[in-house]
C-alpha cells in the first residue's frame, strides 16, 4: 500500500516538476532558489493531502509555489535602491 502511494507521488512529481520549476524561475531568476521553492511547494502540497491529478496542474500546487517564491524574495531592491515587495517588482 505504501509503495503504491510512493509511486503515485513520484509519478505526480515527475509530471509537474518542470512547469512548477519554470514558474519559480520566472520570478526568482535563480536556479537554486527555484529548485528549493519547487521542492518545498511539492512537500507542502503532499503534506496537505492534495490530489495527485495528472491531467491538469492543481492550482493549489501553483499557489504553494508562489507562496514559496514570495518567501524567498519578500523584499526586492529596485534599480533606484529603494526596497519594494515582489508584486511591485513584477509590475515594473
């Protein structure tokens, strides 16, 4: 039973890891931080008992990835040296 669950989680992770990673990279611009955010989002999603959907990416997973991205860069320095939040930086 546990082996089947682990296999389902592995299949789910392999299906969605690349798009979630690219999503994190867009915001962070750093491969290591994006990888860490991706892994953290998957762990949290599985911990919360999220559906292991393979046909469409669960929006909750993407929301958790965005939350991890925001944690990684809660403060971003603007070119003029002033600090702002991530949302302002993305809209620049």
